[in-house]
């Protein structure tokens, strides 16, 4: 069982979210220095949609796409442990389509925080927000087929493999990459949350690389 919760003012365009060990806050320019430890790490960026940053200036430029939230389309939160310390990662939604009640999510975590279950908590808080305050019916994630830790993470949160690999779906620098599609529906998520709250056994989550993000405005 993992007791996961999300908090925040549903009327706010981008509320602060929370899990037992994490606070998820809207991204701000001051977070760029902490995020550089993530964006400059080749291993952490292995499955991201851009190459590693070569300087803090490049990280600041990359972060510009996150710093102007448009909740009707996309929003990004940074992750911090409740006990304090630097930003350890981020989660976001993007490609929101209210006419279809769907959106996509992305996520990335500093390598020093891998294998501790932080991203599982963070995505759960994000999903509670998406399926609740945002009234979304379907959440999608596209994942590189080689990103086995990211796939295990999504499957542990009850996402289903729905197709792929989609050939040359993503371009990173001059390289085209394949992606697989995973999807989760609101009734499936709510059933999973009820099971967790009732103390039913949940699948273990292995550690490893879980960085993933798709969408230029994610």
C-alpha cells in the first residue's frame, strides 16, 4: 500500500500538490539552478526530448518553456522533499484537450533521487489533480521502448500499453526515436486508489532511470 494524496486549491490555475514525502510547487525562475543538476546529467537526460544542457544558461533557456504556464494546455511542477533540500525533479501535463477530456504527462528525476519511490508519489499526486480538479477522463504517456524503468513505473500506476513502438515519433537533435503509447482512464485510477486506501497489496517498483518528457511545451 502507498498512501498517496494530492492537496491544493482546485480553483487555483496551478495549485501546490503534495504526497507523503514531497511538495510539488509551480516552477519558478529561481528553480533553474537546482534543475541544472538534472538537465546537465547525460544519464538522467537519456530518454528526454532534448540533449543535456552544457551550461546553466542552456538550462535557463530550456526552462523558459515551463515558466509560462497555460493551464488550459500545459503546466509544470518541481519536486522537493518535505524535509527540505533542492529541487529533485519535475512533473508536468501537456497537450491538454478539454474537448476530448485528455492530456499527456511527462516526468524527470535527478539521478541522486532514483530508486526511492519519489516519482511514483509525484505522478500519483499529479494524477489525482488531473482526474479530479481538471476533470480529465484519459491520461497518456509516450515512452521510449528502451526506458524499462519508466515503463515499470507507469505500469505500477496502472497505465496500460496501447501501441507501438511508433517509429520515429520523436526527434532529439538529429536523431529520430521510437515511442510507445501508454494510457490510463479515470475509472481505472480511482479503482487503484481505492485499493491502495483499503490496504490491498500493490506491485513493487524497481529503481533506475525514469526520466521522460514529451512535448515542446510540456
